[in-house]
C-alpha cells in the first residue's frame, strides 16, 4: 500500500499497546487473525459441502474419493 512497515506497526501498536516491534506484531496481530480466518473458511466450506452433498448425493461420492 506504499506505507513503510514501521508505520504500520506503530498504527497497530496505538490500538494494542503490547505491540512494539515487528516480532510482537506478527505474534499478537498477524497469527491470531490468520487462525481466525482459517477457522472461518473451514467452517463455511464444511457447511457448504454438507449442503451441496444433501442437494446432489453424487457430489458427496466425488468429494469422499479424494
């Protein structure tokens, strides 16, 4: 986005005072966000797959074969 990384860390640090450098930024902001995002993607995909399999049963067999 054209911003230096240090300014991004400072902006996030103004919201969360525990974040003071790049390492704490990664550990306290980036990793938890990505874990939440992965969990949300998994749950949405799981429930969509269940719904698709109930609408078209042959789809479930294709999915389970992989």
